[in-house]
C-alpha cells in the first residue's frame, strides 16, 4: 500500500517564549527562536495529511480562527479572520468533505480549534464542525480531561467543541491503553504535557513518521531535558521522551513538528555525548512516500 504524507499549515500563533521553554533561561532559548517586543515567539500549528488506501487522514486541526478578536490578539493568532488550514487544504485540491478521519493527540485549542468554523462564520450562525464526513479519534484519557479539566488548564479547552464532537455521532474514543493499533497507526501514550496525549506513529514501507504533538513541539525541544511551562508533569515528559526515542529509528524515521516555526519534520541522531540532535530538517513535506 502506498502511503504519502504532507505538511499542511494552519493559522500560526505567538506565545510567551518563557512559557514555551519553561526550564531554559531566555539567554538560551532566544538563540533558538527570537522573541518579539512582547516576549512572544512565533509558532506554527501544523497538521499532517496522510493519504493511503483512498483515505485522507488529517492528524490534528491546528488552532483555527474561532477566537474572538480580543482573544486572537492575546494568543497571537495570525490571519485570525481566515481559516488557513482549510485554505491550505484547498490548495492541495481537498475540500472539507474529502477528509475521512481526524486524529487528535489531545484537545487543547491550538491542536483542535481548527475543527470549528471561523469566528465570523460562527457569529453568522454556523457552529458546525468543518469536516462534515470525518470520524474524529481521540484517546479516552484526553477526552476525559477535556470534558472535566483541571483548573490549571481549563482555559486550554473549548466547551463548544466538546459538545459538537459528541453531537456529531462521529467521535471515536480510543480506550486507555499504552498502545493501540488503528490501520497503519500506533499510538504512544504520553501524560507529561497533558493526561492522555496520544502520539500518532505511522508505519510506512521504508520508515516511520511520528506526529510528535506537545511531547516534542519542534526542533528546539528535541533535546531531552527541554520542557515547556505548560507541561503538567515535566519530569514525566522527560522520561517519556527517552522511551519515545527508543521506539524510533535514528537517522531514518521522521519526527513531525506541529509548532516549529521553521521546520515541519526532521530525522534525528545521538551525538557522542548522548544528546539528541536533528540530522536532516525539512521545511515542508509534499506528498512524500514513506
């Protein structure tokens, strides 16, 4: 079976650099990603398009354009009056009804908000999910977290989205196990960033590609000790990174980054000191066979 993967950009955003690099000082992280005059760094909300067996599978949906203007400014959402994920899918010849599945690592707004229409459309009365035929897959623990969040991360979830997913009749909740298999996908359970995050790992004929979600948001976070201030359990996340790297083949398998402002994917290697580093980096993927 031929499997092709592509990166699809959604709306980008800007968040506080100190929050994104919680345990690294600014003098260090600003060399990796420079901040603006408000201390914010640019972040992609990139999705992975998998095309196989006559199916179009989207891994995540990005932040979208659902925020009202005040909140869009707070979270630095760029082109907040346009749904960039849908525009960029259209540029690849795909309409919303062409998407068969959406795999959701977790339900924070910057990973799932793109399932909702734009703010302008919702103000006009349209509150339906933008992919009218897709099945939506999310882990059991991540779903439980979304519908009953902790006060610390309550603002990261979208109650309207939870409601619409339930009402759609197309929500499929993956039961809570460390490993699940779905077609050619395996799911690695990671609880360090948020309880129940599933990292999607797609096995191709020649290599694997892993949608790293918020386990490894981008190239700068590949180094095992680097975590975010948003991570619920940073030490656990570090342990999960170690385990995750053992599942992937160095210098061959692809790590896919949702938040890296420059690179969509990279292979990795371990240097003589044991540090994980990017080897080959790719700004985008365009119907790459794996």
